[in-house]
């Protein structure tokens, strides 16, 4: 199963690239090309995404703890 990270934004905030200083509230893990996070939150289809390889690095902060726990159960 492949994964990627997708941003959750604060309520009423425009989507934006994290590199452009977009207001990311939390990063969530989703199954590749999905919009429902592993913790069950439905995320915007236009939200910024990052490779799952960034998980555990500063680029993935702040990260959803629930998604992190579920992700660890799915990856070797």
C-alpha cells in the first residue's frame, strides 16, 4: 500500500503550498491519491501533498498522531 501526506488547513483558510508558507494546521497520512486521512478526517482535494518519505522529518510537522500510529501499522 502506498501513502502520501495531505495538509489540513485551519477553518476558512485557503489552500497553499507548504513551501510558500501555507497555513497548514496538521499533516495527515492518506492512502495514495486519497482525500480521507487514516484517522478518518476528510481532507480537501486541493490540499498540499508531500511524499510519505517526509514523515518523521521537520517538513511533516505538525503531524496527526492518530495517522502516525495507523501508518506505522501498515508500513514495514
